[in-house]
C-alpha cells in the first residue's frame, strides 16, 4: 500500500475483534473504505481451538480460520498482513508501520489484543513453550510426537485447558500454579475446588502454591525445579502465566494505555479512535473503573458496538455483559457476568455440583452479578436474565 493512503476506517489488529468490526461496519451499510492491518502472517483465526481441538490433534491449524481472502474481497476490506503498527500520530490521524509506511485514517479502531507473558526462565532453551498464536501451537504440537511428560505453569484458565488437552492425548501433566486457587476466567477462583477435583480425577499432578524456580537442561529442558525444592523431570514446559496488552506502539501517542487502551463506556479512546477486544479497557458505568476482559465473545461484542457507533452514530449506554466459556475434560463451563471479587457467594439454582451438572448464581450484596453453568447450557441460558437483579428473586429452575 502506498505511503499516505487514507482509509475511512483503519483497523489495527487482524483477529476476532478487528474482523468483527469490519463485518459489522458492512452489515450496518457503511460505504467507506476499510483497511485492516495485522502483524501476523495468517488470515484472521480463532484462538480458543489452539488449546483444545488443535492441541489434541483433532483439528489442523488451518481449521481455525475465521475468514478467507474471498470473504474479505466480498466485504471490500483491504487487509495488510505482516504489517505492524509502530506509532500513532493522534492529531494528524496517521499510523506508521514497521516498514515506514504511513496509513492515514478518518477513524481508527485499535484491536491489537494481547501477547502471552514471557516467563523469566527458559530463554534460549528448547522445549519451553507459550500458547497464544498458531505458530506457538504448531511448535508445541511438534514436541508432542515423542513427549511423555509435560509441566504446565499457570493456574489460570489457559493452564487448566492445556493440562486437560494434554491429558486427553495421554501425556502425564504436572500443573504448577503460584496461586493456591485455580482461576477460571470471569469465575475467578470461585470454581477452584471443582476444577481441582476434575484435574485430580483425570490424573493431573497439581502443585498449587508453588512456582517454577528454575529449569534444568543443556539445550533442551529436562527438568523443572519448583520453589518448594522438588525436581520434576519433563519433556517440555508450557508457560501460561497471563497476557500483556499490545500497546507498545501507542506509548508516545498521548492515549491512556496504563492497562490496555483506556476507553469510555462506548469504547472511545479519543476523538476518532476506538478500541475493542482484549486490548481495550472500557469504563464500567457502575464503578467508573476501566476494565479489560480477555474473552472471545466480549471481543466480538465490543467490536459490534464500536462498528455500530461508527456506522450509525448510535452510542451504546453500557459495555456488553462479559460472557466466557471453557471446556475441561469434556465439561462445558460457561460464565455470564462477573463471578470474581470479595464477598461473592455461589448458589445452585439448577442441578447439583455433585452430579456434574449445575447452574449457579453468583451474588454480592444481594445482587446477582453472574451466572455459572456447568454442563447445563440450556438452563444456563435461561438463568442469564437474573444478572443485575436482586438475589431475592432467585428460584430453582
Ligand atoms: C489458546 C487460547 C485459548 C482461548 N480460549 C478461550 C475460550 O475458551 N473462551 C474465551 O472466551 N476466550 C478464549 N481465549 C481468548 C480469546 O482468544 C481472545 O479473547 C480473543 O482472541 C481476543 O481477540 P482480539 O481480536 O481482541 O485480540 P487477539 O486475538 O489477541 O488479536 C490481536 C491481533 O493483533 C495483532 N497485533 C498486535 N500488535 C499489533 C501491531 N502493533 N500491529 C498490527 N497488528 C498487531 C496480533 O498479532 C493479533 O493478530 C483464548 C485465547 C487463547 C490464546
């Protein structure tokens, strides 16, 4: 693309939030020019299968594609792959790319997502993996052909998903977590005992409250040393220790990027600039606090709202209620709203935890803040209407 070319909408970040922005703009009848840039080489793809169907070998990486080139042509979206934004001139409305190109825009939508946090250990050592991109998944699958034992570091949802997928294909797994609790997305640590039970029942060696203190091995990792002193022999390590928002290119722009791109309650970061998805911190109107949510459906929903605002001028009055799902050992776990924070409690309103199927309401100060579904998708859907309503109105489904 020529330096200085102007697009009516420039989308920086070519993944679920970026693609959903472009699609919704066209659905809403937006007639202007749209350019989307992405620093990866692949067409937009879905990340959730990386730790599920792709890790277990049920899918090839290509099956996670979210669109084809023909789809983008039909949408009239110009996509520049392998193109990283490196800076933003806010008053001049220009994004500069790594090759020195200048992309002018009328409206910018920032959808640059997050990157996997790198651990302090393992630099230069083979067999130490992250899992955020297709390239990461391909590298990890390459190690699985001969591997018998893995150490997964991280007690969050990704660590649990990777442990579950590896157990499914017969790899012995030690799951190490600094926290004493297993956290699961929007449910925080409320489900930790249940998830711990699932892991143990499926043979995962859980080492909670411990950290990876160091690695052994010459050119490849051969063992992990835990903070408690135990040494675990392993064929590879996967570090799933959180994400960092991709805002490095915005640090000198004048935007507030203290934790992601800080936005108002409609995703606006500055005049002519919006942000959506994992990188965006939309202000919660109830608390006035910007919140970043790292979940797929939230990324898509924010992108739809931003595109609607750009195309029609209608501004949403509240951010979307976050919605998250995961799958562990064949158990479908869904969370709508928030389950995290002090003073929350969980009340079962359908099924029961002992039977492996239930729906529960999370409440704080007498208000339902979230709904958790555990292998009960239909009842979960019905219960979502309770979020934001008094807990006194809850009854068994
Ligand atoms: C393995 C895995 C499993 C997951 N499973 C689930 C799940 O089960 N349920 C769920 O709700 N969520 C899940 N998620 C989270 C979900 O994938 C994210 O919420 C979603 O991908 C966010 O989309 P996004 O478009 O905001 O950002 P991203 O998907 O992070 O995409 C951002 C894109 O922008 C690119 N980029 C970054 N910087 C620049 C730059 N300077 N210039 C140009 N391009 C740039 C990035 O390379 C990337 O391609 C999972 C994530 C992973 C990694």
